[in-house]
């Protein structure tokens, strides 16, 4: 067997690693590129602000946009305060005992439950048992439970990155524990918490399976009036028009995908850039 | 007054801390009750080992073996593709890439994680599916293979970012020791860094698998949804997740079919719970 010169085998190995990495990143750009290129022509003012027509084959997607925005707004309003408080408990109060271990294990498992199982749970609890019906609030509650572990984890990292000396300084001045958290720890952790929240909003905007049986409607030609209304949702609408409707004009499907993608990616990019900015600015 | 408020808010914080346990328990109990009533009429064994899923014919047949096989084939295929590629990319990002490029690559992986699965499914339908049909000369490109490819892609962010964390967590002293003995950077990587990061990499793989098994929309759009045990990788298959998503909308509430779908949910919950538990055990090793 020929033994390769170590330097040379390193070069070969690094080249292979680089190629593999490119192989993963390039399709991401291709997906975005294709959707922008094919969907661009569909984006008009009428498309963004009109009602669907001709069995979804024409008109606009306003009810789907409004539906998704209402579900997501409700969901984040529910999950953010709860998640941040839970993170405060874990990071500032919890002792290293069995209860804390069980909480952490629950969070890990909550994060791993398949999205469609959340859908089942939401159907059973919110739609059927609590009789909310298929509605914005049922979908939002389902999504808020699904997003809870993510909010807790990111908020906890943010709290954890605030140096311990900050707390000691405040506590040594006789400030109570909660006052220290509220006035010293939380403000310093805020950028991290907000980035996590924005990423969560992006993620739940694109979720389909949890709202399939809890909030989404095939076709509602009007805007929602209350949280107990059934709504159209952008991701579900994309699923419907790309699989269930024959002779669907291609550019409308791509246009819908583009609107969803732009919504989700702008939020993710904002979060990524904000985090990068604050990380650089941080002085400790 | 202030003291009273402090006490109240600290109680609220404790309550929120407990909520994660409450929700996991609630989900499990719900699946157990709703899925459990299915097993009053049908045996658990024939549910798991039955080959035929005909929920709407008379008499209805509820065997999920074909669905389990569908999930298994797609997951296995995705894992085989995603694990080596994902770990290699993690190595490159953590150890080789120059600082500026590292940030760009990491953002790219994060963008991939942000693309909704329904968009991936749609793109798969218009690109991969026709490509596979013509390349392998099949009657339909909607197959386990197409699904596995798309899922491999979707599992990538999980595998890459968690492996990368594990690789970066390897103490500097290990690498310095190897480099000081004259090993090249690459020799250090595969002799020292990879073995040291292995528990974390295993956790990354487990979490990636968990993600793939639970994936619903893209799978439903790409794999062809045929509830039969696949004979080859190029057969259409139907996964457990896709079955729930596709059929729940049309079932009569409280019917056997409705409860059977909850029973599938229960099976999925138990599988992902086990996988996450294993992953968590390995992650704990990394932290030590």
C-alpha cells in the first residue's frame, strides 16, 4: 500500500470537507433562487391584498397572510412570557436537584415531539375538550406549546451569558433577588432573548402540521373577526395549491411560496444579524 | 408591598418552570386516552404487526406495519446520506474554515433550518421528483428515495450545528498535545478531535434522526403516500406522520379511525421520546 504524505493527505481531506460543505450550502441558495425567479412575476399589489378567486387559481392570498399573522402573533404573545419566566427559573432559581433534571429532560423531549403530534394534541385538548373549535386561538395555543422549549432554551442561554459578577454587585447593595433579575440581569439578556423570539416567530410562521386540524381552513373568503374564527394560513395554502388543486397556474404557487419564504427568511436574517451585532458589541 | 409582589412573581416563575413537565405529561396522557380507546376494540399486536391499513373499508383494517416500514425506510435512507455529510461539514466549519467564511457558512446552515418544510416539500415536488423519475426510469418519482434525499437535507442543520458544538468543545490541550508531537492538523482531527467529540456527534445524529421521523409535510408531499410495505427504495411509501396528517381531517370524530390515528401518534411519541432520551444522555457526557 502506498502511504500518502501526511501533508498531502491533509490537503485532500480538507478539499473533500470543503466540497461537502458547499454541497450543503449551495442547494439552500438554489432553492431561494428558484422560488424568487419563478415567483417574482406573481407578486403584484392585487396578489398581496386580494381574495382568492376561481377555486384558488387566481386572485390574491390576503386571507392566508392575515391568517398566518394572527395565529403567529397570538402564539408568540402566549409563549414568550411563559418561556422567559421558565428560563429565569431554570437559570436563576433552580437548584441542581431531581426536579430540575426532570424539567430539563421534559424540555428536551418537548422539543423532540413531532409537529403532527402537537397537532393531534391541540385537536384533542383545545378543539375538542375545551371546545374552542378549529380556530386561531386553538392553533396559536398548539404552536405556543410547541415553541416553548425553543424559547426557554434560547432565553436561558441569554440569561446565562450575563456575568455572575453583575448579580453579585446588585445583591451586595441589598437589592432583592427578583429586583436584581428585573433590573440587572434581564436588560442585559434582552438582545439574546429577542433574537430567540424572532427566530421562533420565523419558525412557527412556516409550520403546517400543528395547525392542520386546529386552525387552518381550506378556503375562507373573508378576514377573521375574532380569535375563534377559522382562518386560511400561508403554509397550509401552499400545501393545498401545490398538491390538491389540478391545473394550478405555476406562478401563483411559486408566488405563494415566495411570500412565505420572504416572511420567514427576513425574520431569520434579522435575528442572525442582530445576534452577530450584539455579540461584537458586548464588552464582557 | 414590594415584598408581596416579589413573592408573587417568584411563585409565577416557579409555576412556569414546571410547565414543561406539565405539557409533556399532558401530551402523553392525551395520546394515551385517545389512542388507548382504540385498543379496547382492536388488539395492540395486530395494530403493530398488521400489514394492511384500510381504515375506511368494511371491515376496516388498522395494521400499521406498512407505515412503520415507510417511516423506517425513509429515515434510514436520510440518515445514511445526512450523517457523513453533516459531520464532515461540521468538521470543516469548526476546524478548517477561516473566521470570516465560518460565519457565512453558519448563517447558511441556519437559513436552511428556517425554510419551512412545506416549501422544501414543494421544491422537492418540482425538482427532485421529476429528476428521479427520469434518471431511474420509474413510473413515478414520488418514492422513498426522493423523500430520503429531501429529509437528509432537512436534518442537516440539526446534525451540523450540534456536531459543530461538540467538536468545538474538545479541549485545546488535546489538540496542542497532538500538534506538538508533530501530527498534522488533519491527523489531529481524525485521531484526536473526532474520538473526543464522539458522544456529542452521536447525540447530533440521534436528534437528526428524531427530526426525520417526525417530519410531516415534506414527506407527505414527496413520498407518494402508498400504504404498502416497500419492496425497494424506489417504491412510493407512506410514513406514520403523513398518515395522521392526511387522514385526520376526514375522519369522523370519536370513530375507530380517529382513535387509530391517535394510537399512531402515541407510537411516534414513544419513539421520539426514546431517541431524545438517548441523545440527552450523550449530551450530558459531553458537558462533563
